[in-house]
C-alpha cells in the first residue's frame, strides 16, 4: 500500500506542473512561430513594404504616362518637328531637301 500511495503522490506532484509547462511551451511556440505569431507579423510587414513600393512605382509610371499623353495634345505638337520625324522614320524626302548619306554603321538617331 505504501508503494501505491507514494506513486500516487509522485504522479500528483509531477503531472500538473508538467501539464502546465507543456501548455506554456505550446502557447509560447505559437506566439513566435504560429500563423499569427511574431515571425508571421514580420513577414507581413515585409510584404506590406513591398506592396507599398510597388504602388509607388506604379504611381510614378502613371505620372510619366500622363505626361506623355498630355504631350500628345494637338497644341503640344510642333508641325515642323512632326514632319521631320515622320520623314526620318519613313525614309522620305522632298524634292528640294538636301540629303546627306550616312554610312551603314552611322546612325542618325
């Protein structure tokens, strides 16, 4: 009987602290490594920063494109420059134009 009583006392003395220590370790691990833990929070912060940087890049590109589109306005185009560029792209010349030939490796633009 004494052995059984000593065994019960030992179990009663060891099991509750071991159980609570296990629960504490479980919740501590989840607080650090879990889906909503500290490491996941830092990863979400990094993803947020990347998304904000992508948004800033997209806004910058949108500003550039808005400026380009605004420069396509009829009042913004110079007719002489447009004519010159069109002739250069189409490789055309007027009858009175002076044509200066370039070598095969020399580029006009």
